[in-house]
């Protein structure tokens, strides 16, 4: 039963005790594959039988079918594990195209793939249940689920699922920062349904403004589209909306052309401020040319049914603007079920579940978290500096030679990725350069370094520690990484592939998760896209738009959605976007 | 102002008096193009200006954008009339494909065309307002409209529209026959939204039945799909659902395959009983082979959240069946606004607005009704028999010669289409045969016939009078017919093209509306379709399915929707239907 405990997090209480392992094994063999707590006659003979057959397989429960969950699911080997996926959505959605769905450039059906299609293509026992996880009970290794659809039910919409290993990939929700009125009056842009609602709402605004009994003032108000948040989603939506209006809607509502206005409210000094400054400036200039007003340095303090109230950073006081539609896109917040779970495991008041570098949730056994609901808590080099020195100092001389350091440097770099980032930021070619600096200060001729010198040599590397962005790219890589670890669990027990353990003996079974950044796009409308590619390469313009088309087409989860998305783009070129209010 | 009065219905009060005409003209010129009763500052300068320019144009208000309204709109000449279209849907939907939308064979976006796209292609002043007509005030020639969308409003969502001529094409709603529980628990299949809801609901049933905590009994219940009504819509939906399940869903939910059941409840003795008996039998046999249960002779008496209660015709007593989803498709009922209007004009307790053969609403001036909200009240030959005889008896001899009869027979056939239907049903080649029968009975050698003989000769022709079916075909033909009448109003005033007036002098300005039946399809699933074509030609099978494909593709309202629909069909062949619950 120690299969998962080889991940070996330092605090001992997290490791399975032999007694508990035996009990768990007994329980698993005895057929408790899943226990339904419905009061009705739960004659789940099939389920119980298959559980008995697969009694030796670990039950892996995956929560969520977003980027992380689906990527895990696609890569996990169903012949090794009993996989159960629980999600309120029976499909995977290609969320980077959501802004395109809001204006009908791409249809919502084109960017979704049923989870069961993905399962069908895999071997092994994989089950999907469309339900929402409402509570994680880590103590009893159970999750509470709720089926919540439009069907008439008889009170048995709640059920329990037991797990041996839990993979939490529930994602995040929109963050309102508790601003009053946001939930009641604003649109969000996280789910397919949100995009569909926004699409209807845009048409509502135009139809509203076309009615005969309105004053010009009222028409203008109905056609004022406000986007709160100047991040990639908010900016892409603004650009899409602008294109939709000038390419399609003005032809159908010509009398309203001069009344439409788009405003982006951004609390920071620039929109797209997570991108290179050149991209921010280009975007701001393009928006200016397009007539999209960008209000930077404003924080929204409340939203009423008629107006948005905001506060300027430079003491401009409180100001209000009337609107027809608001889209709120200011970043991500924590789902209630995750908040509740964090409280259980002593992670209260965090934004996301803290995991170690192997995606294991801190303070909780056999639970993994990935994607937007989790952040990796990277260990600092300085916290382990003595242990690193001790391991490196093979001859226990109290000093480290360059040779000794070189022997462990690879393991250090794998275990603490911030070291490599620091070297890159300082344009150093090798970690030995770190020591050289320190040695020079210490004793000029010496080839060795003592613990104090070692500490001072590495004292700045932790400054390069960064949280990973909450993007699809990170989530997908984490899902694939975790599935690979699960699939190689047995083999890596004997032949660990991870770095040296500095605080214990031996090697880590796996390398810690390492994120590879492949760049990021920021579509700006008018067939222009900005891209920040690896190596600080910035690209802007029409050619980048075509790069965007090809990357997004190639990244589709199936050939079906790929062809549908390309078909939608073609349709848009030929016929424009549809403005029917459905 | 007498442009419309040349339609000349016999009762004089319906004709515009000269004084009223002058008043109306004055009012129109004075700029009251439309009066909004919003309390806000209605500075509709543009609207008023354009109304002043077009002051001489009649304001034609069209209610509804279904088959009748859209067909009228496509054909009306916008340079002659000031056309205003009011409808709660800003698109036209190709409703015959709705059953395909319920299962995702065709996407809802593929069968809708924005009304503004249609207007854009037309010249002249045509306006569209997305609002629901909540009251028709024929006395003051105004309609009350209500804008009812998800937008936040400030109390001015109601407005008035004035008209000179009103075209009512509001369609019908589903008829529940006041059966308790139907509105709360059943799906309908009239609007795009209905089809989308059904699609989600089908997936809900399958996801519900997949949950781990259900007994087999409960799974079976969730997967029991009941269709109430064995007409073309109900049967086509059943067939589509069956195809969706066996072609797509069983691959994704293999464990549920044996638990699914489809039941069609039909109050009559056969399904598709408006079709030829051969088609009914074929459909019933095919459904039997497919495992679709057809319960004929059962009337649903109530629907609860769990079960449908029904009563057999042959005193089987009351029985109940549990269901997962019910689709109610038993025919059409009257919309509340039409009921209210009928009460105003003395047509209380009717199912639909009664019009004359020129689609003019009885008891109401300058109001036309077409499509499912209206029925043509065809005059009987026997009611006008003396007038017909008098007009035909040119020499006022008191008897009719064959020659005299032949001179008016064409006019009779045009004015009373039942005559031609009667001849066809009796396999007579000419109307003179009618007289021959009568003469033989009367006086064998005489070439003449008196009023009594004439009456007896024509005494049976009215038996062939039939109400037109409530189909898209009828509505579309009526819309095109009425638009043509409106467009030719001026010209036909001088050169009437209609038949002789038998109850007054001169000719009718236009020929009465005559429906041409081009046949009807009944898709039965499994790439098989039944068709009843003109001339009692019945065709069933795969080749008819291809005829169906080509007819439905060719009948699309635009090239855009045509290509989208064909694209959807192709997609279904290649990838199957999507089962994502969105």
C-alpha cells in the first residue's frame, strides 16, 4: 500500500502507517469500491462486482474536467488504476477560445469534447459521473457529490465516492473581490454558459437600443459595453466585441453605429501588464485607434443595475459610468469546496491549495491538486542550505571543493528550479560561477568554500521564485506530468528518476514538476495578435494572427473540434457572425 | 386612402368613410409616425423626420417573424409601404428542422436567419423591433409592445406602435388541452429554445442514469422517454431520438443500452393519421422493429413530476407510467394576445382568427391574419347560390343555359375552390357535368336549368370544404400571397384580377388565396423517410430520405443556412452527434 508514499514528503505523519495500510487493503478487497448513501435499495451489483475484480487496483478519483483534469485523464493508464472522474460538466472545453464564443466567431459546440468520447478511446476501467463535488472528506477518504440538473429527482441526487487517491482539478471561479453588485449585474467569462449569455446579452443591448421609444441618451447607455479587468481575457473579449460590432453589427444596426462605446477599466497602469511592455503599448495604441477607451488606474468599488462606480488611484475621487453590459474579468478566486477543504487541512486563508513540487497537497495524504485550484509551494534553497551542504560535502571535511559541488549541482538545479532561473537572469553559464563570486570575496586562492561562503554564494537564488500563472498551459502540463508519475509509479520505486534527497537519503522517485513556457498570445482584434514567445521574443501583427490560428487549431483536443473550429473561422470569413438572439 | 378598401368586403361598415380617411391622412402627415408612451424625453427626431418624409406611405405593421411573417416580409415592396416588424425573436427559424436540433443532428444556429439580414437585402424603409405584442388595439389602430429580455431596464420597456394596416402572423402555442401538470413537467417543441432544452434534457437523463447510487429500476425510469402525440412532429422527434441513442449515445453509455425505452402515446387509432394509411402502417411497423412502443387510443389525463397518467379509449381504466422525460406535441393552441383580440372583435371562443378568403380578419378593418393564428372562413356556394344564379343568368330569363353557366364557371371555381375539389373527388372533367346530372333528373331534353335545379346541382360541392393544415407551407404561401396583393394594390384597383363579384357588381381586385400542396414528409429515422406527394403519390424509404435532404436544403432561407445545414449533416455522418451538456 505504500505505492504513493514513496513520494516521501518530509513530515512523517503523512506517510501511511503499516496498520492503516493493512486496514485500507482489507477494506478495498472487501468490496467497498464505492458506497452510496442513498436510502433506496442500492443494488449496484455491477459496480460492486467490478470493484471486487479490480480490488487490487487503486481507486483514483479525479475532480474536474478542465485542462488539468482532462490532461490527466488522457494520459493516465486505465489498466493500472480504477479511475473515476467527477465533474458537473460532462465535457472538456477549450477555454482559450471562450472570448471567440462570446461573439459567435466560434460556436460553443465547436470547442467542447464530451469526456466520454475521451474515455471511450482509452482502455481500462474509467468511469465518469456528472456531479458536483460539494465536500471533500480527506479524513474518511470520501467525496460528497451532488447531481444538479434540470431533472425532477426523488431526493437521491446526493452520493458518496470513496477514493484511495484523490486528484483535485476543480479550477477556480471568477474573483469579485467582494465588490458589491458584481454577482448580480456582471457577466463573467469562465464557462461555456457565460460566453453564451454574453452573446445573447450583446444582441439584447443592440435590440434594446433599436426600440422606438428611447432617447438618444438611453440608446447610448444601452450600447455602452464595459469590461472590468485589462488582463488577456478582458482585452481579448474587448477586441472580439469591437470586431463583431464593426464587421457585422453595424451592417444590421446602421443607425446605432455612432452610439456604441467600449470601455476597459484596469486597476493597474497598463492593460496586459503581465506581458512585455512593447505588447502593452501596442495594445493600448491599437485600442485608442479603434476607439476603445482604456481607463487605467481605476478600481471598481460597486456595480448597480445602472452604473459602475469606481475610484481613481490618483485621488480623482469617486466617479460613475452608466452601462448596457458589464463583463467582469479581474482574475480568479477560490471555489467554496476548496475553501472548505483548505480549512479542514489547516490551509485556511489561502487563495489556492498549497502543494509541494510533486503536486501533493500539503497536510493531506494521497491527495493531489493541480491547475488553477492549486499553487506549488517551492522549497527555498536557503531553507535547506545546511542539508545541501552536508550532502555535497562527501568527505565531510567541512568545506566544499568545486568538484564536490559539481557532483550535486544537477540535483540542486532539478530540485530547486529557481537556481537555473537565477543563473539565466545573471547571464551565468554555470552554477560554479556562483561559487567563484563567493570565493573571491572570501579567500582569493582557495578552491574550497565553507558553509558560510556557500550560504552567501546561494543567498540570492531564491529571489527568482515565482508562482506559476493560472493558465491552461500550466494546468495541462501538470495533468500530463501527474499521469506520467502515476503510470511509472511501480518502475520508479526501484529506479527512481528524481534528484538526490538532501534532507533524507536516496533519490526522489520523480523529478519535481517543471513548467515549460511555450509563449502566450494576446489577440487584439482586426486580425492582429500579439505574442510573447520563449526567449523574450515579441511578435505583433497579422502574421502572428496566423500563428495564433495554427497553434489554436493544432491544440484542439480532437480532430472533430479541430475541423469544427476551422470551419467556424471559415464561416466567419464568408458569412460573418450570426446575430440571432438564441 | 381607399387603397385597402377595394378588397371590398360586403358589409359596408368596414369601408373607410371619406371623413375618416381625411383625418387619418392629416394625422399621418402631422408626423405621428409612431407615438411612444414612455414618460422619458422621447426625442425621436430621426423617427419623426423619416415619418414625415414617408408621410404618404402606409404604415404596415407585421407581427411575428415565423413562416408567414417572414414570407410576407421577404416579398413586400418596401418602397411602397413603411414596414415595421415586431417580434420577440429577431430571427426566422426553419422550424421543420427543429426535431433534428433536439438531438444535435443540426445545430440551432444553422436553421436561424436574423430578420435584419433579410431586411438589409431589401430596399425601402423597413424597421424591426424585438418586442412582444401584448395587446392589439384595433379601435385605435395601435399595438402595445413589451421588450422582455435579460437586460436591466428603467421601466420604459413598454411602447406603442401605430399602424394603418396590421398583418398578424403571431403563430400558435402548444396546446395542453388544460391537462394538469403539462406546463410544469413537459417539454414542448415549438421554439429553438425548446429544442435546446430537450437536447440538454436527453443528456441529463443519460447522466442521471449513469450515477452510481441508483437502482436498476431508477435507471430505467430516468431513461424512459415519452412522447405525447403521434403527429408528424412527435413521430419525427421519436425517430430522431432513437437514432441519436443507437448511433451515438450507446457508444458513450454502453452500460445503459438495455435500459432505454421510448414510448409514443397517441389518442387516435394510428400515428401519423393525417397521412395516407400506407404511411401510418409503415411507420408503426418500423417503430415496432426499432423497439419504440406506440400506445394508440390513450389520452393523457395528467402529468406529475414522476409519472404520466392516461386513460384508454376502450375502458381500460386509468394507468400510469413513470418517465425520465416527456415531450408534449399534441397540436396547436391559441396565444393569449390573439384570444384577447378575438374577444374584442366578437370572435370569442374560436381557436384561431377567422379571415375571409383574402386573409382579412372578419369584423375588423385593415387587419390581416395569416399562418397558424388564423383560419380562412371559406364562403359556401349554397349561401350565395341565388346571387350566383342571378349573375350567371345574364338575360334575366329565370333559367340558365349551358352557355351562360360556362361563362361564369371559371369565376365560380376561383371564388369557391371547393367546387374544383368536388369535381376532382367525383372524377368529373368539367363543371358542366354537374348541371347534366341535375338536368337529367329535371327535364331530360332541356338545355336550361332553373334556380331550383341549379341549387340541387351544386348542393354537394360545399362538402369538400376543408380547413388548411397548420403547416409552414400554408403560412409561407399566405405570406407571399398577401405581400403580392399589397404590392399590386394600385395596379389592381384599375385592372382587377379577381373573379366576378356575385353579391355586388364588378370584379374582386385579387383572386382569393389558394393553397397549393407540394406534399409532406415524415422522417422515420434510420435514414428512412415517408412522403405523401401531390397526386396521392406515396414514397417510403432511403431514396425518400435523400429527397427530404434535397428539399430541406433547397428550402433554406439563405445560402448561409443552407451551407450550415448541409455542413451539419455531413458532420453527423463523419463524427456523429455531440453529447456535451451545453
